[in-house]
C-alpha cells in the first residue's frame, strides 16, 4: 500500500477536509482500494500532469470496479459504450457547451454509478470558464436551513428527460419519480437533478409534486446558492492532463457553461460500480402492490 503521507500533495482542498490533491506518481502506483477509501472520506481527488491515450485511461478506471457501459443497440450517449467524450458539441447538451446543473450520475439512465472519472484531454483558450463544481452534499445537508431540508426529506421530485438523442430508450418516457436519498449505511446518496438556468439548453426538466412552477424555481435557486458556498463546493478550472475522480454517492457535481467557439474543452468520462453484473432496485413509480424492479447497468469486464 502506498505511503499515505507521500500520496497527498494537499491533504484537503477545502477547510472542512473535503477534497484532496494527490501526487501523480504515488497515485499511479497506489492500490485502487486505497484511493476508493480516500474518496469515501474526501469526496473528490485531483491529480495533475497526467497523459493518457483513450485505452490507457480506460485501463486506469477499469481497476476501480465494474465499468458502467452500454451496448451499441441501446444507443446511449449517441452510441458510446464505456468512455464518453465530452467535447462541447453544438446542438447537444450533456456533451455540449452549456450548463449542466447539479446532479449525480446514473439516475436518468437507471444505472448504478459509484465512481466518476473525468480526464482533460484538450484544453485551449479557457482559463476561467467551463469549471466543474463538486459539492459535499453530506456536510451541506447537515448545516442547511430546516426549510430546505424539509423539502428534500418530505416532498416528491419528478424528472422528465428531454434530450432523447443522448438518453435514448435508457430513461423512462414522460415524468418519473426518483428518490432524493438512498441510505447506503456509510452515506446517504443524493440523487437530484437541478433545473437548467433560464436561457440554457436543457437535457431534463425537474418538478416537485404540489409545488407551483414559481415555488419550484424559488426552492432550487435558494438550494443552489447554499450548495455553492465555498464551504461546501470545490470549483475546478481545467488544465490539460488533469484527472478529477469523485465518489458519486458522496458528492453531486455541475458543469459551468463555456459557450465560446474559440474554446476547446475535451474531457473523457469513465464510470465504475462495485455492484456485480447488474443490480435491481424497487420501481418507485409502481402504483400496484406488486413490487416491480428496474435493472441498473454495471456489467463486469471479462
């Protein structure tokens, strides 16, 4: 096991202890299980100065669990299988240049995602734009005002997928419910999808049952302002060769817009899960007493 003292270039990014910066060489020789345990505590880790081919990047993240992948037939993400290129494509949202508001990965595709890897392949003409925000939702929930916590705990949230070209048939049609919290024992995973800012192309819609459109907008604006306080959120401005690894159960994240044709911002994304082949969760949209199941992807590599 790598010496933990040598592994850390900066043990914590935020004063609360959230986030860490790891030494490149020590990280590459580390046991993935050691890094996963650090992520459970720190939420997110940054490693700088790396250089990977697509296959090298895939080999790296495949060591951290079962790769979350999809078949060509499913046509998820415009046809990707396991390594998604976020290249700032025009007229697309998830892989586009606009905002991607706070969310956790996997919920809209009914896929169980534990660890998310983002690697900066090319960054040009972008220094203070297109940041990735990673938020400590655990501490934020503990310290948030009671009126915000009550909504998260007691109200019903529904999602409607708009970007069918990306989500294809992997997401339910129309409005469907997602549980905000899932108790995993060591953490309560937050599965939330914030609405897009006005004027931004949207990949999904969110509503709260019983809330007016005004009330829903008011709630999410106030919650977003709270989450984005420097106490809870690390804002990462990308450089080529950066690798950002986050525990998707411990954090939520957001992409800021970079809608400038002169900007080149290409990231590769990989996802892993500790679950075997596939897992099943209760269909919370079922109105019958008979329990239905969704199957979450997470196919193990051979």
